C-alpha cells in the first residue's frame, strides 16, 4: 500500500523537489524555500478558503432551521425516524447550498503537498540542509531538539488561535484537543515538514483573523439596515 501511495504521489514529489531546488539555486536557503512553498500553496488555496467561509456563513444562517428539525425528532430513536431526520437535514443543506465537506477541502488539497515534502526529505539528498543547525531530515521522536519543540509549540499555538478566530466561543476540547492531536501526529515527521506545517498553521491563523475582521465589518455595516 505504501508503494502505491508513493507511486501516486511521485508527480507531486517531483514538482516539490523541482520547486525547492529552483529556489535554492536562485539563492534561497532550504528553510526559506520551504516557507516559499507554503506561501505558493496557500495562495493557490485562497479561493477554496473563500468558498469555505461562504459555506460557513450559510451554515450559521441555517442553524435555527436545523435545530427546529432536530427538536421535532427529539426522543425518537427508531430507525425510520433517524432516516427521516437525516433526509430532512440533507434537504435543508442542499437547498441552502451548504456542503459540510467544504471545510475539509483546503486540508485535503494541501495533503499531497505535505506528504510529497515528507517523501522529498526522506528520498532526496539536500546536502547539509539545516534549520538553526538541525538537519531538515531529522525526526523529533528520534533526534529531539529545541528547534523541533519550538516548531511543534508554534503549530499547536497557531491551531488554537485559528480555532479561536473561527468561532465566537469555541469549546475547550476544541482549543486543547486539536493542538494536542496535531503535535502528537506531526512529531513523527522530519523537521523540514514541521517547518512547513508551522508556517502553514501560521498562515491559517492569520487568514482566519482577517476573515473574522471582514465578517465583523460586514455585520456592522448591515446593522443599521435592520433598525
């Protein structure tokens, strides 16, 4: 299965390798090239983020109707009732043009680049490429370093900030559980990948803060019209 995955990602891995080598030959350090990879990848994903935010607004407007449908089926746990409940909720979301999977699109599209970078660091030679003296190909669980710890903490912090910016009152499990899960998962990847992930998480936090500011501005502009 791993061989099949590697074969499927080979074109993306080649593209990532070419991108990094090109920037490095142009004078950028390897870490700077990885950061540039994040900037390019996330810039290309901005249209998906806009769709994600639009879907989130529609979902928020739809929530009262969703709660009303759920209230009608409260206490009814038989299979027929559950099927009818799911069917009505699907109809509501379809009529409103809300796709719950839209929130996953940026992560799903970015995943091949993330995995390709991991394969690139594992299978290609980048000489003495380091980040503050730590090899980009080293893995924190095997070669613990302060640099890796800082990158993991930054990633967790940016994830928590993104959750805060995405919701007015995010639940505590979301603020704690998601960063912890991210740290546990990414701790097994090379330092170069951690740099990519931390930079991407920082981009997500900044992007979400900008989106929240724009949403608040729209709300202030619309407020007088409701009076």
